[in-house]
C-alpha cells in the first residue's frame, strides 16, 4: 500500500544503471514465451495470478509467471535485478520511484497509442516523464477520515458531514479528546506523507514541489499553514506525541479505541472491515476542506523493463492489465481499479461504508508529489519536520530549513 511510499523509494544512480539499460530483442509473435511479472502485495497475489491466467486464455503463446517480493524487500531486490540485467519483464511501479527509473532508461516508454482518457488524469500525469507515458495505471487510492462511531456517540459529537471544514474538524477534535481515558482525537503522524501533511498542504493552497520539479514549496506561507494544522493538534494534546506514535502506530491506536479519527486511505477498508474491534464501529468521511478541497491520489502502474527479451508480448500484457476486463476482475477482489467506470464492485462490496467518497475525491485530487530523486528529499522532510513535530524548533524555521535543503537536492537532479 501507499501510506509507506517513502520507505520504498530505492536510490539508484545513473552510473550503476548504465550497464542495465537498453532494449531486448523483438520476439516473434507466435513464439512460446514466459513473461515474469513482479508484484509486492501478497493480498493481491491471487488476483494477479487470475489476471495472468485470463491473459493467457486469449494469448496462448504467452505464459505469465507472477513473482511476489514482499514490499519490505521489493525495491532493494529490484535495484539488484536492474543492475544485474535480470529485472522482471513487467513489474509494479510507484510514484516516488517512477522518474528515477524512467530517467535512467530502466523502463520502456509506451510508444504505441493508447487511450489514456479511461484513467484519472492525475495518475496518467504521474506516470508521464518528459512527455512520454511509461506505465498504465492499475489501481488508485485517495484519502479520507475514518472515524469511530462509538467514540463519537460517547462524546455526543455529530458524525462528520460531507462538506465539513478545518474548523469543524478542530471543533470535533477538542470534544473527542479525553486524556483521563487515554483517548485522543487523531494521530498527527509525520511519516505517512500521503495520508497527513501532503493533504493539508494542498488544502491550505500550498504545494510540496513546483510543477517543473525544480523548487520546494515548503517556504510558502500557505504550505506552512498546512503543516501547522498538525502541529497545532500536538500542541493542544489532541494527538499523542511523536514518541508515542513511534512506539505504537496511529493505526494500532485507532484499532485499540484510543483514537477517534484516523486519516487513512481507501486501502484501509480491508483492514478495518476484518479487525474485530473496528469492523462494526467505523465509517469514513471526506477530508475536511481548508482554503480548498484536496486529497492526494496515488496508484500503482504496470511498466515494461527496458531489458525484456519480449517487448511486444510484455506490452501486450501491460495493455491487458490496463483494460476494462482486467479492471472488472480487480474491482471484485483487489483495490480500487484505475479504469474509469469499473469501481462499482469495490464500493458495493461494503454497502455499510461511505466508500463512494473515495471515488468522488478524484475530482479534486492532487498527484503524489515526486521528482527524479524523491527519496532524497523525503529523507530531508523527515529530518527537518521531525524537529517541528517534537517542538524542538518552530514550524516556520523547520519549513525554511527544509526548503533550502530540498532546493539543493533538486538542483542536483
């Protein structure tokens, strides 16, 4: 999943990749071939194998070997495979790593004309580099506020409205906090950028990185307002402190009834509907509106290795994975499919939850902010913003220092 996208960002360098880049030989259209397909999510392994089998039914000369590498090891092993010239023919790609792989020639651009209007534009933009499309979106996720109805009822707080604002959120947070019972309104976490500060930065009218990828937005006053949304919660003790949330994650605290609200992604539906504590206590609301309405959108794309020996077959498989028939299967058993108009099965699977809001959020969604070396400045984000989250330095200074460091890193890309 994508709340941990930062952790997956592998640092590859052009020098190491020089020996790994290049194209494979064109395979004959009737040649019997087996494509390797790299994925990282064990919960999706079954549906990926089902999709592979469906593809082979209509392409009997092409078998697909789904190769699972758990998320914790995926990017490390992918780096080694790329350097060794043994990357999978087709594999999953995420936003934070995409430009690094594309700019170093590790993955092939999709030269064939495809209809990208069937996918959310922010995802198409996310996987486009220097005007070329490199991956077809597989799935998508947006962010909402999961809330504990039992704790809301106990505090006599109305459930969030679809049009609630930052002020509404803050008013509810004050009432939902009960130090005597060890209950907090929300966890003001730092490490999960997609779920927390990236959203409030854009809601405040700020930005993380400029559209051309050359300038940090952290010294913008509106970006700082987006950060203060969270540090104010910490100051008011309406959130556990950073140390507490390091020892016990906000997800664990929410599932233990210690947080009334949890800013989380559409992917959390599987977790919360299976957890014994939350399965009959939670619902979800849109993120509250600041100066504007915004949520971060992300999703996995399928890409073709530049070193594949079967480029035509690999592209054909990627096109199938990005098709409506594949999305229909994925929507019944996996995350939200990216193909427009195929998400109804995902929503219908849990009729008691307001899951439609995750789809409606696409209309005001902002692509996950990335550059060629996202990992480098995300480490800088942690270094500098941690000082603000702990209260060691004012938010304004942490943001200014981060902007300066981030700009230096971007200048080196």
